[in-house]
C-alpha cells in the first residue's frame, strides 16, 4: 500500500470497504484487512443491494429523533441478503462469528419474545408453562427464520440475554435519572453514556417495543404496534392464588445510581429468566434482588419457597439505603421457586404489608419483650408449687404483640404468649426464630419415617430445648448425646440424651425415645438412674422425658437417701396448638435455672461444695474431657498423642498411690477413660490444705522412686474424690518423664513461665521440680494467715537452687508432724 498523504503533509482519510470472503477447500483463506471499528462500514455495490429506508424512519431522522452520534439503521422488516445466497459468517481472530445484529433484527427478536410471554394474534405458540428455556429459544429462532433472519437458537438466546441487561439499565435511567439529569438516554452523548455506565448504544424503537410487555406500567406514550399485547390469561393455582400463566420478566436489578450495592452473581427463578443479585461491600456469597416496579406474573405480591418448601412473602425495604431491594438474601446460582398473588378485590379492607410502612413506624419489639421475660423470679417456688408455677402464663403486658393477620392465622392456644397488636408493633424476629420452627409441619416426620429416635430430634429441639435456651437470662450450653447401647458401662455413667449447663452445672436434662419397647427401660426411669445427686441441699433440678410426640416436664429431687422424680406438665407435640402451649413451661423453666445455679455457687456446707455429676471441658486443640459420676473420659484429636499418654500411664501401671489410672482405652475413638472421678476446688481451710498436701507428697515419693517426675503440679491437677471419700489424688501425667532431663521443657519456657521450676527453662532438671510444685501449691492455695510451719515449707520448696530443696519424703514427714494447733 502507498502512503495516502496530501501535499500539505496531512494524512488522507480513506473509507475501508468490507469484502465478502468465499471459503472453499481449494482456495486458501486470505487475511482480512484491518478496519477501524468506530467508522461505518459500507458494502461494495457488486455484492449488496441498497436497502430502502422506511418512511417512518426517514421522518424520525428528519425530526432529529435519532441519536446525536449517528442515525439508527432502518427498521423495516425487509431483510438485506446477498444475491442468491444466505448470510456469510465473518472471520474474527481466526474464528467464525455471526454478523452483528442490526436494529431491525433486534426489533424482530423482541417481537418474538413478546409472543413467548403474551402470545399474539394469529400466532400459534405452545403454552409457556412447562417449557424450558431451550424450547423457548428454539421457537424464537424459528420465528426469526420465518421473517428472513437467519439466526440459530443459541445465538438468538445469547443476544436476548445481553439485550435484556442493556434494556434494564436504559429503563432505570428513563424512569428515575432522566428527571434528575434532564436528558433522555437517547439524547445523551457517548461520553455521557460512558460516564453514567450506560450502554453505548440502544435503539429507541427496540426500547419502545420491550416496554410494551416487559414493563406494563412504565407510563410512556407508545405508538401502535403490529403485534398488540393481549390481556394476560389468568388461572388459579393449587395454592388458591390468582396467578398469570406468563408475565413480564421480573425487573430485579439495581439502579445505576446505587452506590451501596454491587453485582455479585445471579439466581434463577422458576419459570423466569436469571435475575441479578446485588450485595453490599464485603459480601460475596449472598445478595439481594430488586423488587421495585416488579411485573412478575402481573402480581401484587411475590411468594417464594425455601428449602423446606415453606412459603414466605418476598418483601422489600422502604425508605432506607436498601430501598426497593428484597429483605431476604439468596446464594449465587440458587434455584428459587416463586409464585405471584394478586390482591382480591372482594375484600374492601386489606391488611397493610409489613414493608408498606416505614420501619420507624412499624417496629419489631422482640428484644424488649424478651428482656422483660428473661428476668428471673425473686424466689424459687417449692416442689409443691412448681407444677402451678410452670403453667402460669406471663402477664398480659409482656406478651408478644403480633400483626393482626399473623395472630389470626396462629392455631388455638396463642393467647397465652401472644396478643394482637393494636399499634404498629410486630415481633417478627420471634415469629421467624422461634414460632415458625415450632408450628411448621415437619414433612420428614410421619408414621412411616418415624422409625427411630433421630426422627424426632428436630421436633424436640425446636419445641423444647431451643425455647428454654432462648428465654434463659444467662448463657446455657446444651449438649446432645446419642443413645448408648453399651452394656459394659453402668447406666449411671452414660450421658443423658440432652444435658443443659448453666454456669457449668448440669441443671437441665432430658431422656428421649421414639416409642416404648419391651425389655427397654422407660425414659422416666433412665432420667433418674443416670443421676448422681451432687447438689447438696438444692431443692430440685429440672428436665423432661419424651416418648415420641408426648413430652413430660419433671423435677428431680432428693428425698432422704434416694432420688425421686415428680411429673409437672405434659404436652402432645403432634398438634400445633399443643406446641404453642409448651412455650409457657419452657419460659418458666428458663427463669428458674439461673436461680438454681446461683444457689449452687453460693452454697458451702461443712467441707463439701456442690458439683455437677456430668461435666464437659474443652481443652482446645481438639482435646475434650467429659466427666460422668464415676469416670473421666478424655478424647484426643491425634492418635500420636493418644498413644504417648497411654504409654506413660501403662508404665506407671497403678503403682502410684493417690493417682488416677486408666480404666478403659479405645484406640478407634482415641479416648482414654480414667478413674476415679474428682472434683476441682481448692482447700477451704488449713486442715484441708495439710490433708491434700500429704496425699500429694505421698504420691510423689512413689513416683520419684520409679525415677519419674510429674513436672506440672497445680490445683488443676490435684482433685478430691467425688464418691464420698475424702481422698485427694494427682491427675494429669501427660508431661511425666524419666528423671533427669537435660533439655528445657517447652511448656515452661513459653506458656506458663511462672508456674514451673526455674531450672526447667534452663535445661537440666530432675525430680526436685515436683518439690518446687509442692511449694507452688501452698503459695496458690488461696488461704491467708498460714501457720509458720507451712510458710517455712513453702520457702524451702521454692528455693531457686534445686539442691537446697527438700525431697518429697522430707515434705511428707514434715506434713505428718503438722496439726491444726500449729503456731501462727
């Protein structure tokens, strides 16, 4: 090519011509000439005919109705074809691509989809219900081919999705931003369209065609069309709602001016197209859809079904930064089943929607009423008064106010905890979090499927345990255990099916079974037999036993030397009305549990304090300790650590007096069961301290004779037996090793520097580190004004020089000479 320049040095503007490429096996493909995409393309006269311009289009161009940048191509249904042949594919970057869609082709595409949605006069279209998107794309492609537009189903479907996204943006601009800026989209310059993040080009006639059926209430003056929109065909769904078979596309999208939300993905709604999800900054997986100006199914209200097939109204925020967006959030790619409902004209009075009023006028006072109901009673009722106390409903002023239509739909028995609101109050959180799961019908629970205890667990938890935990004023930890069929373990050492801990005391428990079986213990018996009364003079603890749908609340107390159970109240959870009645006893029980826990903490009788017969301690790193009345089970997260600890205890092999030992080991579960069970608390007086130290030093004498050292003595590792014997014993031999050791102890150098002997940090250390631990026990016992003998023992044991410390035997003999009459 020559240099196209003029005489004055300026470059001459040339008009590139697009040539038609003919490909065959005998002729090689020649590279295409580079064409500036911003310049208009013209076809050579020998290959293409000049398309006549429609009179309406010429008039519009003359009137200046086209874009400022360039005039829209003619929109006549006349199709331009090459003589004697179909459209030829273009070659772009070595790949075959379809020709660019022209505005008249997009106009016919819009008409084809209008027929899909609404039908058309003289056009036979199969009913839209039940058709897949592929079926619709195929019919659209056939419609286009009949009108001379050669496009396949895939190309037409892709173009429709892209065109629909651009239409949404343009429509949002025309609806809201047009008044603010003062210019229609079709009068904006290319720079202004880019500035407002709008499509670079969108034909006005195509836009008006889409407005006809995509947004029925757009409010624009539209001229007559060749395909008029018929009224929607109505039918009655199985739910009793009046719905349209096919409505316009749900316009769920964000305004171009919204800065709070961003596009994160799409969800696919049943019978409709993909709609955009919008999320706030920092959210990536869940988002909201926009419901403003929704024309889905020509419905006044949208209802979607969750995973449990429970219908929920799709509501939108009002007068907030999220105005117009759905209250519910969805996961990207989720399939949502949506139905539309029209408000009936037969009822003159319609209850206002929960979102039809500003949030400040329609408040949710759930937290206020929960705080009022969580206040525990001033005193504990006696066992005789307890049954009456559990059935007493809360005062009327503290009952949850509900919207009148919600209150009307609740089953009988609602008046004990709820009231119809006469003001703009509605406890929605209470309905969603607690009331909904209670009265919701469990489709998986039926006479055929309820074959074991696990089938009822969801029902028991929703109606009983979750309610008690919600109303409890302090933190309540509920642990659920499977039924243990083991026969080699005493019944008293098996965990109840449900245990509830308040301030580390197991004051709530439950026994459950799906049905009574011959030869199997009844839950009313096992809830008593699994209990070791360790609560001193506590009047009672609370619980329940369940047989299928029948649940009985009970109180467990101690009478003389035996444990008895008293039935308080029974409910049948097979009926929603009975489930509502369970709210009152659960609310009353939740108020009594903190009072029982406080009494346990404040009660000290003689030399004993209350403790929990069942206890669970999380040590971190996956290690868990679970205590029953007679055993301690320790679970390890690592097989290696389990084997290491087991090896240490096997070496000691019960040769250490006053120390715990392995009762049972299970390699499959990585658990070790120890005996005896101990209570963790410090001595209450001088005599208890001397007694505890004598047991500890006696155990250390036997341990040191085996050339072993404990290396981790503290009051967490020195416990008192729970079986009535006043014996103290040593636990926690995890760090025990042979003596001496030449390397520093890693735990002593990092985590607990002040609780270990100083030589353990330096390196070489021997059995005298346990003697330092005895002095540390005296120092941290919590008692004041210790006798001189114990102060001297503490000083000698905590000597920085290990050689100056006494031996464990010296400490033991020194304690034998001590007495309660020692000099202070």
